[in-house]
C-alpha cells in the first residue's frame, strides 16, 4: 500500500487533487456558523438525553474561609476534586417553547460550593450549582450524601426539562487579539438619493467588526477599569423601545474592543406552579 507524501510547498509540479491542501503545521481555526444569542430572561430547557457521558473530574481551589460549622477552613487554598457537568455545543440545553424554541444554550455546572451571601461571613452557606439544579429545578429533595451519589441522581433526569433564568456575560481577553469597529465605504450607497446617517439604508459608510489589524490584544478590564467580566446589567440598552430587545448582543470595552455576550445561568427556578 502506498503512503501519501506531503507535497513540497515550494514545488511548481501539479499536485494530486484531494479536495484541498494540507497546510504546514496545525489546521487553522474553523469558521463558526451564525448562532442566536438568547436575550436575558426565563426559559424552559430540555436536558440532554444522556447525561452520564458528560461528567468530568476537575480540580478547583477551595476558597471557603469557613466550614459549615463556622470554624476556619483548614483546607482553604488547596485543590479539591469536584464533579463537572459540561453541557457543550455537542450536548447543550435546548429551549422548549417561546421565542427561542429549539435554540441551544451551553452551560457548565460543578459540585464546587459557592457563597450564597457574603463570602467572608461565617454564617453564609456555600452551595453548589448542581445542588440548586437538583433540588430547585428538578424538585428532587433527596440531598445525596456524596458527589458520586449526586451524579447518579442527576443522571436519572436525562431528557427532563428545567426552568432557568439566564443572562449575558463577556470578558475582554488580554490573551486574545481584540475585535474593533471600522468604517468602510457602503457599496450600496446611492449618491442620487438622500444620504442617511451612518448605519442607515443609504449612508456613505457602514460599520464592520474585524480583528484588530494591529494585533492589539484585549485589556482584561471592565468599565470601572478593574480586572473582571461584564455581566447582564452591562448589556442593558437604555434606549430600547417597548417591543424591542432590551439588551444589546455586543458592547464596547473601555479599550474600544467589541465584546459579544454569551449566555450564563443566573438562577435555577422551580417548575411553573411549584
């Protein structure tokens, strides 16, 4: 059997037609298709039909300053093994009914406890997102005693529906080249017709979002100039009229980078009527 030989990229000899070329090095990033951004709100989602294959073991730093008994946490700062349920684009949550019926939403939940109040208060309970998913959205109050038991219990609800309040989040990544807005000539501009303001049907220029040609990366900061993320409130459009989306899909960072909002789970809700 003859092995395929990578052709010399500098050769002018005809190459075998295999439906494209093999590039040098790694394959380039694939161009993603158009996706719908779910605007903040409350929707019903169907869980994937098989949850057992979506679990992962992860290590997360224990940030709890206190234990549930109010005593200082001796393991604070140490890595702890947690269970992670990753609902990615291959097995996402699917909206059931409403404006976004059939649209996917990705999410990641873990058994890592998070503060449900002030993190430095010894009385604040630390509860994981998966605990809320099970007890509030799935209405299962069995409260499994181990992470393994929690996984097994949640797996029983594969294909079931849950109600979730979701919002938007974005981050200006300091390790990624930023996107910026540039004005380019409008090929559809008609000089014989009345000119409209930028963005209008007959404006001289149109705005496009492109990767910064200068290669400048994001700043990693938020509107207050501190490191962090943007959240739902930052996407609120104060000029939106009734009947229009009340939130923007993209916002501009303090460094002029254009940031696209991605969905995030904000609260787990009980079924209607509960």
